[in-house]
């Protein structure tokens, strides 16, 4: 019955279509006559000095040609930026130039004044070419994260387009979590026991796949990865071992609902077989920055290198450190106080307090040496300047005798901000040990200006101007970074917060993770470790039995304003901004 009705309908439609076709032919004939009359009139109008169809058509073709040449010129300019990015990436080290220069692009010639690197891609079409000049950022002389402005001029048949791209070395602190190796094999990321609101990457060096346990029915538990960027969770090499609901039950997410449980951005934000991120090996970068050209001391104590009466480097500490306490001045919360306690010769104790006061551009060093018997000896020295922010020791920070004790704790001071909200002095510190030495956390390390929270979670930096303007930044670099069982007051270190970027040449984790009480490790910044740390243990019900629930929180500021002399990927660059402009800088 339905087939029959369909055929009848087809027959009726054909009949009506034939009728419409006859009407259409008549309409077209009328339109052609009208068009002919208009055309004759317009051609006649041309002879009377008016613009007609032929002229308008010619103008349209010319405009189309102009647009084509403009697009070609723009493509040339963009090619110049791309080739320069490639050139920067293959250099053994970032260019040390301090003034504008023409990069030595492959196949380029030098042209103009100031000189630019010019390339004509097609030698048979010399009217199409691009030329490039690079402007180093003025901060490059004091900043390990080198930054450059690339200006590229594209030309095609006399048409010109100018493109500028501001690029910077990729600082490792751009990652919320960066791992080089996944070890041991029974370690897991577990939904409900860990969370990430920034980019996470694992190089998977050595072939051990990362273990990730997700919940198919999470209930009130948030996804493991709440960051929605394309790089929310990336893994190189052999990829991910997925576990569903239990560490003994293999199962990868497959449906859209599954992926929404794993990552807020869904499957498109989780990638395997991605490029490996260059993981730096040991270097003398922080040591040299702290020394500022001075000779390292041979006796236990603290050196602030100077040129005359002015600071000329950072703070260099010779020998092991029992404790390093960070504190903030009062009422001047931009004043950073660093108190370093060491065991001196003949059972003496040396306490050195370095006070950095940017409001007066001054560094004060007070040293109190207390012998095993007798009266303390105190010295005070003042210097102009507030150092370059690097605090380096050739020893350990904290005792390495089991159970470990002592180490770093305290509060990072604020930036100096003017009445308009501009940062006039950034309080940026990097605390580093020799690459074979270790650092303990002896308590929380936090920013004086805390990041605001809403509903227990950090708000975005864009919603917290007070934090982005006032809070300083901190980097910690060591071989092994370990969290003590007892803090500096001898209390159980159950809940711990670290604000800043921590980088471990080997690993960063918790001492006695299987025997300590359950608590929370809150990291607000970057966690970077050659080998993934072990923070606690959990059972088959996904309940934490010992150690830490790890909450990783991203600090977007660390992408472009990392701690001083913090490790970078070397020859990898990020594009911070891009624009098309109408004139060159010079």
C-alpha cells in the first residue's frame, strides 16, 4: 500500500514538473531580453563618460587579483615566521644577541639596513620573497627563559604583509606534571585519589607504561583531568595501561560517557604516542648564577657575591644545611627573609639570615656563630641590590639519615606593586642543590598572598587579580626531594602544601609513604620528576590506606614567568602572541 502510494506521488510530481518547466522557459526569455536592453544601455553609457558593466567587471577582476597577491604576501610572511622558529629550534643554544639581528636562515641572503635575512623560495619568481629580523627580549641577559620577537615581511608582486610573533623557550614549569619515567610498575594515577587541572605529560622513557585507574560510575568524584586543553593528558612512547574501577581490572574508556569520566574535555584531550619532552640533565646553571662570577667558598657558610658593595649574583651556601626557613617582613610583606642553619666546625652552629628588601633595594646579611662553649659572635653586612633570586647549596638541605628530618619550609614574600597594579619588582626565588644532593620539605611552603578558592577549589588566575599581581614565584631543584614525617615543630606532617615548581633529577615523593597517616598533598604549581614519586598506598576499594591524596593545581603564571634560572626544554619554543601589522619596527 505504501509502495503504491509512493509511485502515484512520483507520477503526479513529474506532471507538475513538466508544467513548471514550460513556465520557466518563458520567464528566462523575458529576463534575457531585459538583460540585453540593460547591457546596450550600459555600453552606451560608457561612451557618455559613465562607468558601465565592462568597466565594473574589469575593476572586480583587478580587485580579485589584488586580494590574491595580498594572500600570497601574507603566506610569504608566515613562512618566514615558521622557518625562523625551525632555525631557533636547531640551534645548539639560544642566540646570545642583545640587539636586533638577521638570523642565518638556510638559503638566505642579507639585505637592507638594518640587515634582514631574505629568502626567495622560487628563483624563477623573484617578485615573491620574505625577509626576517629577530628582536631579543631585554630580559634575556638575566633570564634563562629566552624570548624573541620575530618580524617577517612577505612580498608578492609588490604587495607587502608584515607578521610578528613573540616566542619564548619552553620552561618546564609550563607543565602541571611532567614525568620522564613511570616507575615502579605498581604505581597508579587513581581517580578520586589524585586530580589535575593543568597539562600532564609522561615521556615513558624505558618503556614502562603509565597505569591509570578510572571510574566508570564516579558518582560525586570529579574526572582525573579537569583541565580542558588539548594537552590535558599526553603520554609518549608505549602509552597507557588503563584500569577500570579497580587496579586488578583492565579496561580502557571507549564511549563518550567513559571519556567524560576520565577527562572533562573528553577523548580529544588525551593523547598517546606524543613527542617526547626534553628532560634536562644535571648542569651548573644555578651554581654559576648564584656565584655571579665569584669563587666558591671553601669553608662552611653563606656567600653573597658582590661587585664592590653591590650584589652580583645570588646566595651561595657551602656545606649541608640543617634547615632553611622562609619568612616575610612585617609590615613590609615584600621583604623576603631566608634563615639558614648549619653545623659549623668544632660543633659550632652557624645561623645566617639573608634579608632581601626590594623597597630599599638592599640585602642585609646577619651571621651568628655559636661555639660549643662561649659567647655567640655576630656579624652584619649590607649590600646594594636584592640578588638575582637564586639560592644554591653544594650540600643537602635537611638531614638524610633515616628517618629524614629538617629541610625547607616557610612563606614566600609578595611582589612590589605600584598604585596602578603594575609589578615593579617580582619576588622570584629558585632554591637549588648540587645535582647529587637532596632536599627535604620540613613543612609547607606557601605564597604569602594565597590564591583564592571557591567551593574548596582554586579559582582561575584571571579571576584573582590580587594573586596574580602580588604572589611571588618559587622554584625548587634537587636530586631527590622528600617530604619529612615530622615538621619543624616535631608535629606529624600529615597535610602538606607546596606553592611553586619542584624539579627532581631523580624523584620527588614522601618518606615512609606506606607507614604514615593519611593526609593531603596539595601542589599549586608544577611537579616535575625524572621518576614518578610514590605518595601513599590504596586498597581494592580505591580507599587511601596510608600517605597522601595528591591534589595537583595549575599556576598559569609559571608558563611565561618561571622562577629564575629554572630548567627549560633547551631548543623548544612556544608562540606567546601573534599579530599582523602595517609597518616594521625599524
